[in-house]
C-alpha cells in the first residue's frame, strides 16, 4: 500500500493537481486533490488539459482484448493513469475495477476467481510497495499453478519521478523481486511493445503449468499522449494447446494400468477444468481403479464408489502400504515422493507420474519437493494426456481383464461404503460439544446446502476435511483447494474472489473461515460488502494459530519444559476477537459468537437468506481446535 | 521399551480396562488438566479426536495410557513424569472415562443424508 508522505507540494505539481482535479473539485475531498498534487513530477511543466489519447487508453484496449472480467486492485499513483482509463475511457466494464484493501488480497482473490472460472484476473499494484505486499499471494499462485496477470506501475525515467515519494516508489527492475516465483515478466518501453508483451504474458500464463506473470507499465507511457502515428495494432492471441504426453509413453502407462491387479490413481491438481474431472472418472471407471483425490482441486466425486479417500480418514497425502497397491498413477501430484513412499517400501510397486510441473522448474524456492523415484515419468499436462490414455486402455482391455476389473470395482465400492459408515460414526463423537465440533459444523451446513447449487470456497484441511468426507462433491466448481504456498492470509481473499466468480452463475458460495487467516487480510470483508458479493462465511474460530500451538507444544514437551507458556504468541485471546462486530463494522451482516451447536441451524438459515439476496453474511462460531 | 513389549503392555492394559473395577482418578481435576496441559489441542475437548486420535469414551486402561504418554509413537510428543505426574494422568483418564457415548448415528438425521 502506498502511503502519501507529508512533503511540501511544489507549485507546478500543485497546478497540475488543480488542473487535473478541477472538473471534480466539487465532489473530490481535498485530501485526494493533495495526493494528486504530490504525484506530479517536479521536473516537468504542468500539463494543459488535452483531448489527445493517453497511452493508458491504448493499454486498456490491449487489456480488453484479453477478456478480463475484473481488475482486483488497491489504488496506487504509479498506475493511476491506467486506473483512470479503466473508469472513464473503458466505462469500468470488462474489466470492472474491484476495490481491494491490500495487494496480497488482490492476488489471492485472483487466485480464488481463477479456480472457479478458469480465466485469469488482472491485478494492478505499485511496482515497489504494492508488489512487496502482494508477494506471498504470488508465491501461493506460483506453487498452485494458478495464472494471475499482474500489472505494475513504475517510473523508469529518473527525471520524471514526483518528489521524494516518487523516488521511493520507483525501482530499476520492478519484477525482479518476484522473478523467482513468476513464470515470465517484461518491462515494455513503447506502446507497441506493451501490446505484444501483454498478449505474450497472457499466453504464457495460460499454458500449463500455469503461473503468474508480470507486466510493468511505465507511468510516463501511461500518462503521455500517444505520439502521432503510433502503431496501435493489437496482436492476435493464440493460446497454446496444453502439452500432452508422448504416445509411446502413454502406451506404456496404459499397459501397466491394464495389467495391474490393484492400481491406484492419485490426483492433486489434475482437473484444471470440469472436463478434467470427467476424464478422471472415465479413466477410473474404465479400469475400475481406486482414486485418491489430494484435493488441490476437485478431481473426483467424493461419493463415487471408486473414491478411496474415506479410507485415508481425511489424510489423502499418502498411499498406505496396507493397500497392497502394485501401480500408482500420479496425476499432477504436488508431492509424489510422499505419495508413493510407504507403498514403495513394500516393494514391487510401479510409480507413474504425469506432471506438467516437470516442464518448468526454478531453483530458488523449494516448492518442487523431494525427488520422487518414479518408474515412468511423463512431463505433460495430465488433463490433456488423459483422453489418449483412456482410449489406449480401452483398446488393451481384454474380456478377462474386464471381468477382473468388475470384481475389483465391487470390492472397492464395498470398501467405500464401509469407510462412509465409519466416517459417519466418527463424526458423531463430540456431536454436542461446546466449542462446536468441526464435524457438527460441517454436517449442519450440508443439511442446508444439499439442495442448493453450492460452492465451498475454502479448503478442508483445517477442519479435518469434514466437508469432503460428509458432503457430496461432484462438480468441479464445488471446491477450490487451498493455498499452494501454504501462506496464511490466503483463505479469506481467495474465498471472496471465488464468490465473485460464482456470483454470475447464481451459486451459493460458502467459506469455512479460519480466524487467524481472516486477521491477516480482513479488509476483504469490506470488499465483499462494497461489491455485494454473495458469500456465507462461517468462522472456524478456534482462537489460535492452532497449527503452531501443536508444534510449539510438541517442542516444549520434548525439551521437558511443559506446555504452560505455549499460548504466548500462538493463541488469540485477551481480548478475544469479536468477528461479528468486525464484519458489521465493514458493512457485512453478521452474528455470533455461537458456541452451542444447537444454535447453528437457525443461524445458517438466516445467513443463506441474506446471501441469496446478493450480500455477504458472517457467522462467528467458536469451534474445536480441529 | 521395545515395540514388542509395548504391544503386550498395551494389549494387557486394554484387557484390564475392560473389567468393572472402578479406575482411580478425579474426573473433575482431569478435565481441568486435559485443557490446561494442552491434550485437547490434538484430541478435542471431549477426546473426540482431532489431529490426534480419539481418546474417549472408553479410554485405554490406565497402564496403557501411562505407557503411551511416556513413550508415544507417531507425532505425539512425550509427556514425562516431570511435566505430567502419574496422579495427573490418572485424573485425565478418569475424565476421559466419564465422557458419555455419542448418540447412535441412526439417531442423528444430519449424518444420514
């Protein structure tokens, strides 16, 4: 966030500010006018009003050609020219400006939006302080293979920087600080260059493995009138088809799968689109193979008889040795080493990986995990490879194998049913407890969502995956996974971004929101209220950074020092935070805190009523730690 | 303690826990300790389970519970006698034993949908 420093306002800057703000003087608060004045370059003459098109209008033409629905941004003077073009030249439509209160939120919102809509969102930020704020969320998107299209404002020309603030907000190489965690960046030096790089950036971001990209828009290029004769052609966007696996390797994978007695398909970020989920179902049904969904996306219906997730009791990261698996097929597995480790120790297990991550690696950040000793590894996009793999499997299946598959499928379906019964029995423990058990919270929500067109826009990890164990997920948009980089502060903004995407489809977005995460970026509550984002936010308020509580407690015990002090720095108390008042202060209707599970049903009903009217609603619920 | 010995201790203790002898320990103090000593962080306030396994109702017999707490497996940190004396373990076990059975699943409509 750019803070305006109280520096003297020079006369030329003041004049420019007055000139620029004159037409709005009646409506614009004086503080805003002063901000404009401070933003003026102290080495230039005041610019007279002009009807000539500023460069930022053309930049917007280029951006519009890419079909962005929204811009998520907190305002900043280094991209004010572009901002003004969006509002007044572009009519604030496609893209529409969504006001964010932190650049980290802007990027995380873009992350959540993409996972629902399958299209990237544009984020604008200062090239310096804004990008510094945004960095964690960019890392989340980088790890999570989510494209975010980031436009940074920056003033390269040292003689055009407006005063002290202008200098501290300028940088030689704006994208440098995130180059390790983005896929591509550029700093165009002309408008035609901007056009070409803007189209290229989109294409690169959208080619698997998808990742964030950065484009730097020079403030002078935004603000100055377009020189006569400027080439305003906008290059055609030609998206690359996703890379599919080599046919010989696919044939080999199919042979292994068809011959396997007990194969398991493990999917993590495999279903990029709704079609991906259907393809994984088709592969599983073709082979009658069990599927473990590691839930970085929704890859497989939770109540499908071949789903084996319930047998992992909410911990789907590992294929257990006890399953006697002979072939493991990893589809875009985020940690294939851990996935196959136990099963491999039993020996005689073939591990196959299809992963687009193998096509693009960087060195500095270690999100690539331990080296997995796969027996067959295909560097390709899993979703794009599945059609050929399915067809090859179908071709290789004999009548004998088909009979064996049917018998296997029946056993897996029985295991799924048994696991479902056990899951329900487990959910009953602590049913009437206060604080409210996370299984009760999830079951109460499901009761009122099951007949709606719903979308869970937060991850299940923090509540023992109870929604994924108890609810019937069968549509891709019903789940968005978590933060790829496991950064705290992702959940709330990603939920708001996902809810914005769900809005036009009329879906009921629901977030089960951890308390510590909300406090990192609670400004998204205001964004949700201001932009009328229909989102039911139910707090998982355990009044702690609970993951750290457990970690510190374990450490203190191993050191023989006891747990008496572990709440210091890890628990959120003295005072407790009243999340309903916090939400209300930002215009979000809210209630709570609730600690009696018997109060949940009516509260959820009230919340859904408000959300169906197109507004956000927050229920503060005091919950068990997990 | 070797793993084999530990298994026998646990098995024996579980069997012992099935007789009807009144177990030692103060349940009320055990509840206080269960919360104060952070047991609930992983196991839930009524021992229903969380990141750690379910402990109640029907907890392990005291010798097995004691043995496990002193030398746990998996991710659980050890609670030594210095941090959690034997008498406090007994109180905690008494609390866990006092927790009633949950309602049968068939009686919970929300879990049958």
